[in-house]
C-alpha cells in the first residue's frame, strides 16, 4: 500500500504524456512522423483527464498514507522515491496541460528554442 501513490503517479504521467508529450518527443527525435501526433491527439479527450485524475488520486493516497503513518508513529517505505515519482508525474501532466490549454504560448516557446 505504501508504493501505491508512486505507482499511481507514474501511470498518470504515462496517460497524460501519451496524448501530447510522447508523440512530440518521438517526432523531435525522428523516430516517428507527424501522423503519429495526429493519431494520438484524437484520444486526448480520454488520456489527459485520466492523467489529471490519476495524479490527484496519487496525491490523495500519498497524503492519506502519510497522515496514517504520522498518527501510528511509523515511517513511510520508499518515501523519497514516491516523492520523486510524484514530482515527475506533476511535471509531465503540467506540460501536457500547458500544450493543450495554451497552444500559442507553447508554439512561441518551441520557436524560441
């Protein structure tokens, strides 16, 4: 049960990245063409909300477990790894939301690189 928040955060990051970030990375590296991006963008209505809800659930599990351990006087197993996974998942979901909600801003940022 202690590793559930980290695992949920990792799944949320993968779900959110699958609509925008993963295809963009594959296109940038030359592994795939623009057709992949168009294919994956059709499913953003499903993957992006699942990623956000998964991240919220991961944080809820983490804080619930942390509160339980504080009251029981125990120590969370793998707390550092869980925090790292939650941080990475938050960054990935945040970038996916940034790409979706502010496309002109992200286009300007990418052109500036």
